[in-house]
C-alpha cells in the first residue's frame, strides 16, 4: 500500500470517529451542526470507502467520478446552508441547483470528464460563504468570543480544507486534463496527500465544534 493510500485510510478512520462523536454529542440537540454538518459527515463515509477502494485497485470507474460529483453537490448545499443559517442570510435554492446541473455539463464539454469543474467550483462556492461568515463576524454589533462558539471551528475547518486548497484543485485540473500519467504520479498524488491531511484537520475541528454544541446547550 502506497503512502497516499495509507493516508486515505487514516482519513477514513478520522471521518468515522467524527461521525461517532457527532452522533453521541449532538443526540437530541437541535443545532445547525446536527442539521447540516453531521449529515454531511455521514454522507462522506460511503464516498470515502468507495474512494479508497478505487485508489487501491487503481481502476478509475466512471461511477466513482459520478459519486464525486454528487458529493460536491452535498458540499454546495449542506455547507452553504449551514453558514447561511449561522449568519441569518436568506438562502435561495435556485443558484446552487444551477451550479450543480451546469458544471458537470460544462466540464464534460470542455474537459471530456464530469468531475473536474464541479470539484473546483464547489470549493470556490464554499469559499464565498466562508467570506460571508467573516464579513458577518467583523460587522456584527455584539461582541462574542469566537473560540467559544461552535460555528467558528466549523468555518475554520472549511477555510483550511476548501479555501486554501483552491490552487490545488486548479493544479489537479490542469494535470488531469493536459498532463501525462507520469506527471500525475509525481505531482497530482502529492497534491492529493496535502488535501487529505487538511481534510482530516477539518474533521478534527468538527469534533471540537460538536463538543461546544454539547457544552453550550447544557
């Protein structure tokens, strides 16, 4: 088993642990974290299981790329709706639906695959909502200790995993579309390792948020 495969297995374990903590800590807690983030984490379990299997046998199933596109839809809806509820922003369903439906088509026409543009656009879309969150924090009248709020740790995780990795997804798009297999092995898999590590950090921050939801509701 190669390094990136081992790291993906560790990531899968972190996701499962996060879901277990989420179910235990958010049980009977009416919070945006349970409504959006926990469900998002639970959806990631079968997706990551399929991802590990696909990378382990090194055969790229078309159904795998379809699953990544569907998961990017989950990112767009669950994560943006979570932030919208935190900052009390009215959310329209039309824009995310248009993004979800058009991006795979555009990607298929321009790049001959359905997943590259949706993955990049989902990161950009979530980053936009992260920006709205910090704008809300800086402009709100009442003072609050961010480190004691559950939503701060969620947003910090999203910032690390989605916002800072936009250049990674752009590089991956270029390598996948116009590079060769040797370049993919040398560069793209290393970028995957970086993203996987940041993704694990995000889930660990989710656990921190779940503990705060539990303690703040007591």
